[in-house]
């Protein structure tokens, strides 16, 4: 299934994408695509529904983040060897784990806001894993059993805040709009091999990132298991798994996003995002 949330920010409704690419309303069957609604039992019930029996959503509503009320928004750094190389960093011996603020989550086509005073706002296309079952100390063998599905994540990053301001990476990762998710959550039955997905990202129509999850240093199974050893994962948590090479900070000279730029990105089978970059203002924030 391809599950999504549509409507005005903060008022999104749950939906399902049918085989013809039309949105079907799921409101009579689930309140939101969050928490327990992403459990195996809940998803099994939704999978039994006949899309044609669901109300058709007319028009072209805004698409919200495909997961509501994200709890833990966990990110993995330097998880592609060629990306580590372009940033001048050594290949990690264990996954680098940091948090993105859940408040940074927005829809896949919402504006990305350059933070006030920022000069180094950067792009990163990533595969995100959505958790469907509580998990603590889960083994790699059983790791995918706790996964609800996958989605596209744009891990927008402010490099000065992340690298030059001291402390943890979280400073440059959780600004408002720095976590577009979606357009839809694709359930794991439609993604039998998460380590064979292509990723891409364009800035102003120019392809700058091209990669494959096949080149991850630490695969999805390892990451889910690893993170579960340091925190309890809960339904609706998101783990975003790192980016391939081609980020702005790795270019010579470095290149960063500015107001007026456009970004498009996608992951095979999971859809695409398209964002306009805007300057910070009180209204935008």
C-alpha cells in the first residue's frame, strides 16, 4: 500500500493511493497515520480494504508528511563511503546516530525555509524507515519485522550550525522545514529489498545526487537493530538512513541553497518531492 496524509497543515486526513494514482479517504477506518495506526494489526486491516470502496478525494489537495506526530526522528550520518570521502571524514566504524527535531517535519512539497542568518543550508536525499512495532534490542534477523514501511526524506542541513558551532550535529538538522517526509509511506511488502533502491536529487533542474542504497555502509536491518539498542523504538518513529555523494558542502567550491532555488528528489518506488526554497521571515517560520 501507499499511504499518505492530505489537507492543510495540522488538519491532514489519512489517505490511500489507488492503482490509478488517485487519493482515497481512509478517515472512516483510521484517525491518522501515526502511532498504533502503523502497527502490523492496523496495516493488515487497511490492506483488506478495497480501494474502490473508499471515498474518492477530489481535486489536488496539499500532501502532508506521510507520518503524523513523529516521535523519535533518528538520523544516521556518513552512511555512504563516497559521501564520507567528499566531506573529508573517515568511514565510521559504527553508525553515527543523531536526532532531528520532530518539529522540523513537513510535507514533501512544502517550502524549505533558509534559517535566519544561514549561509550554508544544504540538501540530502535519503531513504527513511518508518517503525510499526515497539522494539528494544531487536536482532538484525528480526529487524524488518518491526518496520511498517519506507518513505523519501529530505534531510535538509545547515552546515555551519552542524559543524562549526560546536556540540552535536542536531543544531544543524532540526530547523523548521528541515524534514520533508513523503509523499507516501510505502508498506514494506512493496519494498522487498530496501538495499536496491536508487536515489536522486536535483537543484534548479541540475542533477547533483545520484546513488543507490546498495552502497550503504550499514544497511537497514543493521540500523534498526543498532538504534534499538540505545532507545526503545515506537510505532511512528522514523530512522533516516544517510545520503549518497553530491551534497553542496562537498562541491568545489561549496554550493548552498538560497531563496528562489528549487529542489526535486526521489527514491525508486517511493515517489518524489519538490520544494521551493524561501528566506526566513516571521510569516514563513
